[in-house]
C-alpha cells in the first residue's frame, strides 16, 4: 500500500467516525492509519495452554493456571492493606494478591472451588504470587472460542469508559489490515533482509497484531524493533555528520594566560590522567572550526568541576564569555563558591544567577553580561531566560544533564548567532552503547578514574528491625565529629504517603537524637527554596549533625565532613539513584558508610540491587547490572523512551538489537552516504518520510 493510504485520517476507517477519531487522537495520539498501525500491542495473552504451579518460571509472563483457593486473609502492611489468597493445584501452592477491590473479592470469591486464574506471576523468595489475577470459575470457562493469541493494546481510562475497549481496537486493526490487503511498503533493503533473516514488513505488521504463532511473533517483534532503532540511528548519524560539516563554531585557537597561570599556580592537586585526557579532547574539539557538542561522563566524585573550569578558562583566553548551569539553586551556589575558591586571586569576573537573585542585582548582571565585563556566569535555569543576553557566549556547560532536556539545550544554542560550544556533564553512569544511542548526536568523553586516596564507601544492608543498633552507630559517628544524611524515598504516585513516612521518620529521629546534644536539619520538596537553602546551609556549615531529606539532595551536594548515608526503604530506589545518593559521602579523608535500610519482604530484584550496592562502588559495573535488571516503565527506561518516542523497542532491553542496528546503519552510510544507490531506495523513501513527519532531535533546525 502506498504511503498515501497510510496518511488517511483515522476517522475514515470503518468503525471509527469523528467521535472516536477525536478520542483516539487525544488519548493515544492516533491521527492517521499509519498511527493506528503502529499502535503495537503491549503484550499478548496466550490462553492456549495451562500451567502447573511447579512449572512456573520467574519470567514475568502471563500464564493460566487451574486450581482452588483454600485460604483467604488480609495482611496489614506499611502502606495500606493487601488481600492474600492461598491458591493450590496438585503440584504446589502459590499466592494471589489484591491491593484494591478487596471488599468485592471477599464477598464474591468462592473457597475450594476450581478456578482458572490468569495473570502475571512474580517470585518472592520461594513463593510465586500473582497480583490482581483474572478469575473465572472452571465450570464457566469455555475453551471453545478462544483466539490463539490475543493482542493487548495500550489503553487509558478514558478509552475504556468511552467504549473503545481492547476488543474494539483489535477490530479496527483487523479492518485496517483488510483494507490494505495486508500489503505494506518495504522499508529496508534486500541485503539487510536476507543477511539478518528479517521478516518482510508486511508479514511483520500482520504478525505483530495477529500472531500466527509464538515464533512468528518473535520474528515480527525483532523486525519491527530493528526497523525502529535502525532509522533512529540513521538520523542520529547523519545529523552528526551534517553538524560536523556545516555548523561552524568558534575556533578557540589559543591557550593563554588564564589557563596557564591557573595550571601553573593555582591547581590545588595533580590532575588524574583521565582528567588530563578529557581536557585534551575538549581542547582539540574547541580548537577546530566546528561547534562542539560533547558529553562528559564521570562517576560521582571523579572531578568534573575542575575540568569544566579549565575549559572555561580556555574560552576566556580566547576572548569569550562562558556559563555553567546546574539543575538546582543549592548546586549552583555550591559551584559558585567552589569555583571562587579555585580561582583564588585570579583576574576572572564571575557572578551567580538563580531564581532568587534580587532584581537590582539582576539588572546590574544583565548589563555586565551584555557589555562583556563578566567572564563566567554560574546559574540555574534562570540563565536560559530570554532577558539574559551575552555579549559573546563561547562555551556553555550544563552540569548533571539528566535534569535538563533537549529543549533546554536548544535554548542555549540560540543565545548567539554562532552557537556556543556545549559541554554536558553527567554523573549518571551510562554504558557506552546506551550513551551512544541516547546522545548519539554528542561526542563522548569519559573520566574513568577517581582521584587518588579515596577510601571506598563501606556499604551494608540492614533490616528495619535492627534500627536500634544503627542508631547507636550513628551516635558514635557523631561523637567523632561526623555528619549524617538520612534519605527517604519520594515517588510521585504515592507522594502523600511518602511525605507521611518522611515526617514520621523525622519525628522518631528527633526523639532518638534530642536537643541540645543533637541538631537536625530537614529538607524536602514541599519547602520553600529559602527555607531549604537555610537548612542546607546549616548542614554545610556543620551546625547540624543530621540531615533528614528526600532525594532532593541526590545530585551534586558536596559536604566532605558527611560520612554516613542512611537510605530508608532502600528497596524502593533504583540502582542508579542509590549510587548517586551514596556518592554524597566518601568525599573527605574519613572512612564513610552507606547503610541501606529495608523491611524483610523483598523482591528478588530488590535483593539483587542491594547486593550489587554492597558489593561494588564502581558506577559502570552498577550501570551494567541496572541494565540487565531494568524493565520498561522504570526510571531510566521511561525517560529514554519518552525522549526518543519509541513505539516498540526498549533501549534497555533491546540493547543487542540496538547495537546491531547501529552497526548496520554505520555500514550503510559508509557505503552510500547520501542513500543514492537504487538498492537503497526503500530506505531512502522511509527515511525521507520519517524526517518529514517529525525530526526526533528537532533542535538542529
Ligand atoms: P564530580 O565529578 O562529582 O562533580 P567534583 O568535581 O565535585 O566531582 O570533585 C569531587 C572532589 O574531588 C572535589 O572536592 C575536588 O576538589 C576533588 N578532586 C577533583 N580532582 C581531583 C584530583 N585530581 N586530585 C584530588 N582531588 C580532586
Ligand atoms: Mg559535580
């Protein structure tokens, strides 16, 4: 079918009409036939077979089991109640669990009657459990008319209440396949199809919606994931090539007095080899005539700040202004203070700009920026405001990238007629392949070495029941003059409960560590910036010994005297977050500790996370484990798919496919940089179509 057919507005499809078209658009972003076709099922129900309890695997698959409920109980838990049923067949027992709708269940479920249950199983310790199963009495369960494999599409509440159920979507897909006669244009070349043994596009689309077998489903998924990742890589690679060619940057030809006098007279320590290497890389980049767009990766504490400063000095040596942006006020302030100290008596003019900078100061600052009197501007998002204009911004540095989006980067680009060089610094250890596809348009430098003499943080896991011992340990540490962080989780969907946990925790700490012997700070997201800063300040100055906080302190805060990090409900944090938090300690000369507190009930995955944290301090090793563990929907995964707008591939789980897609994209462009060869026509057509529809990295234009 031609691409015109696929551009037909969805309202024209039989069974849709204007009303449904509207809902499909607002709820799922479906406007055309093509959009519907690319609404892929999230999962499939395989109701063709039945499992025995002793055959269950910890695979996260949906399975169907026949058995009886022999016991039903309500369990009180930290947050709310859950209802647990003991479910048995002739091979063993497992649990069915409900967190909602418990009244209905208690009144309607029948004990000791055969049921067919259907759902996803998880393993906790040695027990399998199925949350919120679909249940049907065996006697009502008809096997006759079941589809081999039923696709389950993404849905929303609005969709189901408007009658656009899964069945309806499935019907619409059928209609679309019928109208198109199941015939879709190929998007890859013959070489790729045969060398990778890929399904052709039509078969893949058919089988992704209505799989004829598990095997064909797997092939269809592979083909479509490859497709998606391949075209993203093509876009990233060609944009990068284009940028190298066309986007002229400032050429920082000289390394002058500022850099040299800092290097010779002010450097407080010997740079590590890794720091020297990345400074060289950045220098070379800024010295060429193309604009730099570079990602600097380095684990927490690896010393990115001084690298940033030295790059800024090069910019100043070449007569340009620079800015350094941080995601929070606390961090911006800290950078400002830190840089001030490093610069000592050097002739460099620096200022701080945040949301709370006074109006009078602001006006002065704007003037100094515009007439070029200011060399370095340190700040928060406030730097991006349109009012902030530079005379000649030559280099912009963004610290802790994961808090900034692509849109913000693009704003920086526009601060000058010629875009400034851009250096993005991140402490999130991302394995290299992943970094390449996420930031495929950036060049990458890595600081893979910590400054000498660091003592690795000792990490242990303790159960809540051992809290008293932990408190005793804290008192000993405080006696030695150390400071302590106690961090509580804050996760959006349960914010109210989390907040309560934090406050309960705070009160019990205050009881355990009373005035006047102990001073405690508290910082959380609901406080005013002013109050947050005040509390933070007290801790930084050593006036308080304990800092109770939510994850707001996750990024960048530097209090070298703090030597203990307690993480409450540690099982609720992702690995990379745990690692970031731990990075807040171990910055001074003293032995530091990280204590992961949890209850007794832990999922296998949580256990692996805790064990990994106790085993290693290496951010990259942790990132690799994280990559293996993570499923879609978790922190990084969501962020990434949000960024790239992926429909079927998962950058984390499909890392192998990603590597292959990247490899083949590179090969293709080597052989045919402009996609002019006739054998590559399908790729060219698909590529042109794609970039016309939406450029994924819109900021180039
Ligand atoms: P991050 O990469 O997490 O931003 P920082 O730049 O804050 O790390 O550096 C962490 C600490 O290490 C700072 O106190 C800094 O002064 C110190 N530091 C950085 N580089 C070195 C080095 N080469 N030798 C010794 N200490 C260093
Ligand atoms: Mg830092």
